[in-house]
C-alpha cells in the first residue's frame, strides 16, 4: 500500500467507472455512505453510477443503473433507509443472473463496485468478482460483448461497507445503522420506563438481533436492565429461579421498575428459544408481578440516522473510493471498517470467515469463544454487564472510602459514569462518597455516603445529579486536605471537563506540601467540548453532537422550503472545533469555522463565492457552522453581516446561536454505554492502585502514575499520568496540542464541493482480521 510518488487525488478516477449499490436489509446511515461514495468518486474524476434495487437492479440493468450527479445526493444525509432501494434477489444467485449483471457493467465501462450491505451481500459480491473472467468468456461466446469491451473490463474491483443494524459482522467495531437502532431502542425504553415506574411493573423488551446480541447487550448496559438474554451467552441451567430471585431483590430495595431485555435470537443451553412470552409467564406466575412485553420490531430500522452513523457512513464512503481506485488485480476484495476511531481495510472473506466461526462456536456450545470472536468491543460490553448484574454486595467490607465528584460544566452521561463507579465500588466492598458541587463541595464538606439504590435510574438522566462547579482547587487546598483527612478519603474519581483535568493537576502539585493529597485519583473526561488531553472522546460530546445535528436538519429543511437562504449556526466547544467539525460532517455543512484552522478574509470570500455558485444549482440553500471561539474578530454577527451584504439579491441569511441546549437532554446510547464502562474501569483501576500504595497501615501515593486520566485512545481505554499529558496541552486555549479529528476536515470540504487536495499519504492499510483477532 506504500506509494513511491504522491498521487493527485483529483485525477485518480479519470476514465474509471464506479457503481454503488445497497443490498439486504436497510440500515440508517446507508444514504450517508452512498452520498460520500458518489461525491468523492466525482471528486477523483470518476463516473459514478447508482444501482437501484440492489443486486436485482444490477441484473435487470436499464434504468436501474443510472449515472449520479453531485446534486442527486443532496438532502440524503438525514434520511433513514436507503434512497436507491434494496431488494432480496434470487436471480443473482444463478450464474445466468450474474452474467447479465456483468454484461450491464461492461457495457457502461464500470469495473469498480461498491457494495453496502450485510455479510450475505458482501459474500455474493466476492463470488461475483472471483468468477468475473469466466463470466466475460460466457458473454464473449454468446456475442453479448466485444473482445475490446472484455479487454477494457478485464478485472472487477470490489469494496464492501457493512450496513447492518445488528452489528453482526466481525472485523468492525460498529456497522452502519447500529448506533441509530440503539437510539430508537433507547427512546422506547425511556418512554416505557416512566409508565412502568408509575405502576410498579416489570417490562420485557425484545430487540432485533437474530444471531447477534449486540443491540440487546448495549441496551441492557445503557438502561441498567436487570437481565439480558443474548444468543452468544445463554443463561446457566436454573436461570428461571435466578431471574426471579434477582427481580424480587430489586423490588425489596425499593426499585419500582424491572427491565428485562431479550435478543430475538436468544436461546437456552439446550438450543431452545427464550421468548418474551416464556419470560412473561414465568414472572407473572412465580412472582405475581404486573408484567408487560413489548416487541420493538422494524421501528429499530427506521427513523433518521444518528450523527455517528452519518459520520461513519461518510468516512467509509471516502475510504471505499480510495480503496477501489488503489486496488490492483492482486488486491483481495476488502471491507472498510472502523476500529476505535480509525478507518481500516480488512480482507472481506477473512471477516466473513470469522463471522461464520461465531455462529459455529455458538452451535457447538463454545460460548466464551463466541463472545471473544465477536471482538474486543463486544467482549468489553459483556464483561461490564457481568460486573454490574447478577451479583450481590460482598459481606466483607474493604474499609476503603472512594469519593466521586463532577467538575466543570454539566453534560449528558456524567450520571451514568457516577452510577457504574458507585456500584462497582460497592461490589468491591468499598464505601462510596458523593461530593456535591465539585471542588467547592470537597472544601466545604458537602459529602455524603452513596448506596446501591442512591444511583438507581441514573443512566438515562442528563446533566449532573451530584451538582457541578467550575471552581479549581488551588485556592482551597488547605480546606480540601482537611476534609480528605476528616472523611478518611482514600481515592478520588473526578468526572468532568477541562477544569477536572486542571484541578487534578493542581491536586498532584500540592502533594508536596499536603500529605493528605497523596491518594490515587483518576480523571474521567466528560464535556461536550471533547477537549481533554489523553482522550479521543469525552462523555457528553456524542449527545451534544446529535442535538446540533438534529437542529441543523430542521434548519436545512426550513432553508430548502424558503430557497436561496444561508444559515450561520454557532456551536459550543470553547476553542475546540470538534463539535463544529463533526456536526458539519453529519449535517452536510458548506463550511465549519474553527480556532484550530485559522480563518482569514480570503476563506470567508471563498465560502461566499462557493455559496453564490451553489444558488445557481438545484440546491438553493447553505449551512455554515462557526465554533464559538474560532476568531475573536470574525464573530457570528460579523460573518452574518458579511454574508448578508455579499449575498444581496442572490441569497438572504439567518443566524442561530444554539447555546446551552447543547449541554442538556437525555444521554445518547453511546454516552450511557461509554460512561458506564469508564466508571467501572476507573474504580477497578483505583482498587488495584490502592493495594500498591498501601504502606504500614496507610495509603501513600505520590508517583505520577497514581494520578491518571482514563481516556479512549484509538482502540483502547488507557490510563495516562496527568503530569505526562501536561506537555500535550495548550493550557491558554484549553485544548490538546494534537487532535485526531482534524484529519477529517478535508472530507468535510470535499463533500461540500471545494477544490482542495485530499491527503492520500495516510490511507488505511490492509490489515488481517485473523491475525489481529489472535492479538486482541
């Protein structure tokens, strides 16, 4: 994959044809992938074709295969399903049908095929590619194509993108559509929760996932369910009694609501299905609980895609076009996928092989192996669920007191992190203390114990139930150290934004003077700004991003109705341009102004000219995002006035400052799940650290690695000493010096039709899922 000379990306596709099709079950975010494939294909100079109705359209040809234009994919991003249609296709299963499909492609000079679908669709594509030369011979013999046509189309390149709400394809952390399906499920769970609590009910919810329990597992984590049934890990013998004991215990400690999540493919140890009705009858007969069952069905596939799925689809589309245009006859058919926050290319058939191995392992009763084969992300979710469910607090206490606090601005997902930290702590035998109102509360002694029930129902609540303040500890160190001694605090969990990071550093610095501060501490990044050094993602940023994206959708709709209107929208983020950039990608903005990429008058001029040109096309609307602190002089009002003046007679302008709505709302499934995993991991780490720091009957921690940030870096959650991260921090502007998402900015510009150069020097290289699986 290494290149000897730089390639001009705008010439890579000249003379080439790319077809894009969606196949199998639909998934939200497929349209984002189609849009990106079309626009990046056109950007490279290639001709791009839609194949309508999946493989059926490929076989039938004619009007089903049509050339796509830039405008033809406009307003697609926010639509669920697939605009170009999908269909189950029997014809493509026969060689005769595949020969017809090959003929249609050859006649149009298409030798690159991009398939968005599940493993069945991608396996079919690979088979098509493998017999391509044989199909050409059949067509030649029958006189359907000429020798010249056969020569020009001698090889077919195939790249797959996985579109499936079940997240059942091995090799990728998330398939297109999974996150949106979780959004639909959580909306229903939240709605059901309120009615169930009113009546003291038990609710059983069946979610999709015939062969894969991902949706059920993450839903259970995100709503704090009492039990989850998944196909990969059937419950032990005698689960009926265990389940009843658990539900009875939950009621006895004051919980008015029981939630049980069932994957549609759930089985017991003998391979018999476990259905909603079986569970409902059991709970009603044995416990006499008022029980209701809800089967969510196709509602999970529907609706508008989440911000994550739009960005995932867009990134995959860009990567797919690059993979197609770089492929040689020796390159295996690949699937572009996501690992952590990195785009990777994996050999298609290796992924299919591992996916089949999961099914085989489940059929043979090798359940632990099935969970491992699903990948690290699935395994982590299962392990976190096991930690938080099916357990009772130990009789033995550890005599350890761990305090938890929120610092900085509130954000959605903070409460989920507090809840799991408290519960994991209790399960470890520790006493957990709530510190209200940040460092102020630690200085003033607003500290109280937290029980298991104290944090019940917190996962779905936005904001900060503990209360939070922006104050830093330096001015109150004396009082803080006295209270750490008074309340006998042995370790500290600080959940919050940049103030949490700086406050943690101030506590570490003060250790030299105050021995009481020599305790292990961990900072969990939680801020909509996503600006904490040492972590690619912060709790709360996903919820804010979805809020902005939904608002932009509505604004775009208004602009499309009015015609010739440009909206300028100001987002939060301090000096960090993450929200503006990612919302720009998710909402299809024309530009996103951020502090990290200096905005000059020339840029503003270029953008105005771009919009003036755009108003001549069928797409008569514009969307500009501006990060709140991108430039002290080019304010939102200045940009609005400039655009209004320059657009006179061609377009008019409106402006919106989104403000604090970005910090509010119920947390997204990602933030609930992320917060839950972070909280659990932080307390388990502190437990180990406390053992290391225990000397002569007391805790003493003064090494750099006893005060860390728990952050998500590329593919793993890691602990990094606060003091080490100081070097990577621009303290004045409260941002890390290196930010991974800046590499996505060229994609935003290319998809908005700016003539800029995409840096192709850092393309994703082909990895091997078989070998990779052995090392994770």
